[in-house]
C-alpha cells in the first residue's frame, strides 16, 4: 500500500488546518488553487508546516483525528519540533517527516 500522510497547513490568516492525503504535493496545490477543503478556500495561500507518514489509511486517519483534537499551542509544539518521543502528542512510531524530505527544498512550501 502507498504512503498515507497527515499534514498541518498554516493558512494566510494564521489559522491551522489538519488533513489527510496520499499525495502531499498534489493536495497542497489543490488547497492553494481553492479546490481543497472548504475551510481553506478563503484562507489561501496555505503553507505546509507539518507532515507525518503512515503505512495504512486507518492509522493515518486515526492520527488525523488525534491532531484535530489538539489545542493550537500543542499543534505549534509539533510544528516547531518541540515534542519528544515520550511526549503524548508526538508521533509514537517515528512517522514525522520534514516537509523538505517530501516536497524538496522549495521554500515557498516549507516551514522554516
């Protein structure tokens, strides 16, 4: 089965959006073209700031739900890399990937 991704976007109004996809690059383009989730349509451009890779759809969708339950401050900690393996909000199986490792080094799509 192909990789399944959970991601967090930062919208133009500085809100955060969490979603699921099999192709982060395509999904980012869809969001920025106004073809993504209804929430992001009026909040473009969006920037991919966090990404996790999972081996199954069910695992990725469960993790998406977990991330959506987090408070903004907890999501910021994930985005900023301030969570460790022991932290209960962090990924527990080494699934977090840098945005650069999936999308390349295009700074318009990455968190610095």
